[in-house]
C-alpha cells in the first residue's frame, strides 16, 4: 500500500518537473524571437518612464499641503443625574462644546517669495490656514484674495527662494497631450498620477459661474483640489479643481482650471484686490442643429443672440446674429462665448464674427466692465431656472408642426435644474408665467428680471404631439 502511494507521489513529482522544463523552454523560445525593433521600443518606453519620474521629482517640491482649520462651537444637552430634576425639568442641561475641524487639500507655489495658488472651496470657510512644504517646513498662510466665480484663491507665506513652479501656456495644450497631476488625495501627500488631456474648454457643468476646464483622465480624487497639473516639461498648465463621479472617487473625468485663467485672476487679486471681468450686454443661447434648421442657417454650432441690451446697442450686434468666432478663434456655444468675454479686460476691443442672413460679418466691439450691481445679469437669468428658450414664430411653428403660434419654445433643459424638477421638456411651449402671456421675448425677460432667489414662478405649458396637445401647470422655484 505504501509502495503504491510512493510510486504515485514520484510520478506526480516527475510530471511537475516536466511542466516546469516545458514552460522554461517556451520562455526561452519567446525571448529568442523578440526582434531588435521591439527591443528598441522597450528602451524608448523606459526613457519615457524616466521622463515621468524626472518631471515628478522636479515638480513635487512646488506642490504643498493646505491644512484649513475651522473652530466649531455647538450646544450639547445631557442628563443632570438628578431624578427629581429630570422628571420635572426635562432632565437636560445645555453646555457649549468647542472643537477644531480640519481639512486637507493642495496648493502650488508660483513665486519664490511665497505666493500660492489653490481652490477657493478649500479655504472659503477656514479660520486659519497652514501650508506644509515637501521638505516638512510649515508656514501660517495669509489669504490674499479669492474669486468664487472661478474657484481660485491666492495665499501668501513668508519665505524666500521657495521652489516655485514655472507657469506654462494652457492655450497651447492639445487634446491627447500627456499631463501629470500632483496633490494629496485622501491625505496621501505628494501623490503623482498621469494621463492625457481628454478635452479643453469644458463648460456648462454648473460647477462654477465661469467654466473653461481642462478635462483629463489622470486620476484626481478628494484632496487633489488645488494641486498641480503639469506637462512633460514640468510647466504648470492647470489647477486641479473637480471631478465628475458617481462614486465620489476618480472615474476618469478630472477637471482643472487653465493656468492662463488662474494667472490672470491672481495678478488682478494681487495688484487690484479684486477681479474685473469683461461683459457684453447681450442675451445668448446655444445654437442647436434643430434650431439652426428652423431658422434656415448654414451652421449648427455657435451662440445665438436673443436680445441686445442698452449697453450693447452701439456695437452693431443684432438679435438673430449667430456668433461663431471671437478674435479668430471658433465659438461653439453660448457658455464658451460668455467665458471668453469675461476673461477679456474691460475696455479692450475684440473682433466678433457673426452670421446673418446677408452673410458673415466681422464686428469690432469694445468690451464693457461687468457690474455686479447692475441688477440681475442676463447670463444669470438664463441659468436661474435651468432652461433656454426661443420666441415661437409662425415660421418655427410651420417647420415643426406646432399648433401654437406664440409663446416661448423651450430649446434646452439643464440636468438637475429647477426646470427639470418641474417636469419641463425640450419642445414644450411656455404660454404664461405668473399669469402673464408670453407673446414675446420681452415678456419673458420682464418676468425673469423681477425674480429673486427663492421665488416661485407659476407657468402654463403647452405640450404637443402629432395627434393632440395638452396644457398643464407647473411651479418653478428659483435656486437660492
């Protein structure tokens, strides 16, 4: 019996050695068949890897940890320990409890004397800010200024010959270019990830008011905010700011503020103590393919002018113009146009290319200064309810078979907006708002101009199909 087991064991051992010898022989055969060209490619990839390592080593000292601290005070209720008191007086005493809340983020040193760029949302409510360098040194930071509308903040620490990053030119970034992201995700300090530029000029995301994001698939997670996005030369090209994710972690869509935008904001904050933005008194909306067809236009992308305000009447811009270019750069949608104008210094002249019925025209326009006290701006009006509209005309009604000859045709409904929550759809026709008929764009703008955050708007909607139509009532609440 034992002899039989011994023979079986020996046979299995021999089989194992045989498979090992066969596998080793196959590996030798594969190695022998690798051609010289493939070996050169591997060498090139090793150099590529070394380039990543060199950039990370050069950039890491200029990326800092931002520690924001906020003092919290709450009232805490507890039992007195006295049964008589507990029975007749509720058994609770209130005392104050204090503690300090702390959060971690990232920042980038951009000057040797201690100026640091980071995100506004990291430090907006902080009572104190501490900056920790790669070498372990810690500094108390002074808040120089913030710009919540772009989520950029500027800090200052007392230091000399600090390891500042060189700022590049984000306008030269190309889709597909390699980039590295450096920051402190989940408190893991000086984490480096890499990826490519997935897109530039990302907007309409409702993250901040002025959006011109660089999109990347480099892993960006909570704690990366305010960190550096650099190219393979180690130049700072973006400020890591946000992610689009269903899980809360990286899912391949990271967003960074372009360094050209952040640098302009920083310079204004340092020199003037505030950010001044360009402004044109026009109401614009995205030109969609359907709207383009209805209006008989030859293009299906751009910014369609709905209304020209009194401050833009001298510009020769007209309602119905489609803006397709600004300073010889293409304009694809309304948000891109508004953001580009906002980045233009007030008083500067720009060349706006428009399409009209009589052909293309290039207009020289002087950019006005954005005045937050001018009242509810048109850009805010369009975003307030989360919808875009176009005045219904007989021509549009005939083109799409609408029975309604007047009203405001809804051309777009933004996701997670008041309009979407109220059940409004693209193609619906607004007939009344707050019991006032919507027979013109002026009627619509008059109602919006009266709205304040938190107001409710009663509207009557006409929804048509091929066979019938229905009117229904909806209530929109203006976001606070």
